[in-house]
């Protein structure tokens, strides 16, 4: 078995890591896990597919905080993450986490305006 990234032969099959359908050695696997993937098409399509399989659309299946963020964006058009954190009275880290989820579901996205990153709806 060869690693799909570095092409190194992996002697022990127990050491083969599978990640998004790729066979990786341990080093590359760890590298992949830590690689930031803001626009991973696989993650996006699987998040979308999960929702489709569950018959969800719009804000179905969202947590109440995710729905509040979507509502806020509907009302304001666009908002920065600190603005949302303040408006909804939640920690900024929570807004960032939820935004990651919403972005994967293609509900919200980031837009840069005048050097500031705003969240907007798709
Ligand atoms: Zn490798």
C-alpha cells in the first residue's frame, strides 16, 4: 500500500489511514487533519447531502443559535461576527463555530467589505 500524498510505501496495513477516500500514511493523515479547509468541497457536499437525506431545507435541522444567526442576517443583510456575538449575547467563539457549520451547509458565507469580514446569507 502506498500513501496517496507522499507516495511512501506503508509496510504495515494497520498504519494506513483513510481520509476522504484517500489512503494515507500516519504523517500525511495528521497533516491533512490539521490543514485548514474553509472551502472543502467534500465537507460541503456531505453536509448538504446529509440535510437532503433528512429532507431538510432552509433552516430545518439548525440549532436555535444557528437559526438566530440566520434571522439576524436576514434582518441586517450582513453582519460581522463580533456584531452577531453582541446582538445575540453569545461568545464570539460560539459565533465562529456556528458560522463554520452554516458555511458548510451553504447557508451563510463570509464577504470582505472595506477590510472587514461580514457574514451574509447565500
Ligand atoms: Zn504520506
